[in-house]
């Protein structure tokens, strides 16, 4: 079963920090772009090693209402 987002309260008990601390640290890393840089670096390494099968890639998107009078 798929869920949307991260279920912070479902982290295993063996995880070394609380779900609240995990969420706070994740938020602190997202804001300055650390998670995006980590994702990009991972893709670069895997791509260089030809370990990515782009034929099985998917795109996740969201939609937003366009601003009235926008271009």
C-alpha cells in the first residue's frame, strides 16, 4: 500500500532519534537545498556508472490553479 509523504511516526523503534527530531532535521536540510544536492549527486554517481534504467523512470508532479490573468 502506498502512502503520500513520509509517515514520521512509523519510523522503527530502533531508529536512533525521535520522529519529531527526524522531521525537524529533514526540514532543516530541505530549506537550504541539502536534500536536492544529495539527490542530484546520487543520480550523477549512478548515471556515470550506467546504473540507471531511464526506461523505467517516472515523473511525479502536482498541479496548481493558474493565477487569474497570468500568462
